[in-house]
C-alpha cells in the first residue's frame, strides 16, 4: 500500500519526534489527537469519504479572508491566533490543541487531512476538539483550510 520511501519518511519523522520531544508542536500526551490522527493518516486509515479530497475552492483573496474570519470565530480560542495551539481556552485541554502552524508544514498537511480533522473533530481520539462537519458548510471548512495554509499571516490584498 505504501512505498518504501513513504515508510522511510514516516519512520524518520517518528525518530525525530522521539529525539527532540513533542511539546513544541502541541503534543504533550502520548494519546494526543495529533499522534492518533497522524498515525491513522500515514497508514491509510483515513475514512474513505475524506481519502482523496482536494480543496475545490481557489486560493483567492476572498476565500482566504473568509477563512481567516471563520478561523477567528471557530478555532482561535483553542489553537491561538498564530495557530500555535496556545489559545486562551486551549491551555485547559488534555490533550492540548494541535500546533497547526507546525502541522501545516508536515507531509500529512493535505487538503484531505485538514478537511477530515475539522469535519470529524477529536472524538475518535479522545480529544475535546468539536466536530464542525454539521456546524460549518463544506465551503467554510475549505476556506479555513486555505487560511491555515497561508501560515496564519494573511493580509488581504497581499
């Protein structure tokens, strides 16, 4: 199912995380939503309805700006303004919110991964992250994904 190269990359990442520690990326518990979801994604265990998704929206200024507004309303309290997992409500959560600013630079940071994460939330991983799949439209989830992919420093008109 996975190529040797993919397995090598996954093994290398696990070794790096083990050697450097994980608290700097929002992983403070061994049962972290990040570790569970990452592992499932790497092994191809992502639910079928999300597996091949790609963002159908263009990365237009309007979609990114709308994504920023939605992120501020729905995500910032836990994940923080810069996506670092240090939002005002996030400190009380165990496991803590993922560091999205870091996560977005990893090989798992695909459209499918973010859409799955936002839609389903953390219940399957014993995390407090709510599932937004029934609260937000697909378009709104895709807009948040575009904003996350800007690196949390979007300036309208830039």
